[in-house]
C-alpha cells in the first residue's frame, strides 16, 4: 500500500466503494523512526526494528521491550487522533 495515508486510501479504494456503511475512513501517517536494522536510516514506521530476521514469537524484535519508547509514542499519537475524532462528532 505504501507508507503514506494516500497509499492506503488508494489501495483500499475498491473495498471502500463496495461497502454500504457510511463510515469515515481515516488513514494515519506513521511517525519517522531511526531503524537500526537499516543502518540507522529514518523511515516511517509504528516502531523500531533492530534486525532483519523474520518477526515471530521469540525473535529479537518481537521481544523488544520498547526501551526507546517508539511503540508507546505511536500508541499515544493514535489515541490522540481518536480523541480528536471523538471531539469532532
């Protein structure tokens, strides 16, 4: 789908037009994080990845305790967007 809200919107367009529900579709944009697994380059992501191994229970990234706070800050940002949406209703 791509790493932008527009990419998700375009990829999901066939589904969006096939449902009768009057939903409001919101496609969030992930923050930019330094990705250690890619030489500390910055990419849009909801968290950090430290290895390029397959993500599975027990793997390094699966077991990450979020010392850097990446996942916690992503969750906080999503909850803030939900709060804004609720206030706008």
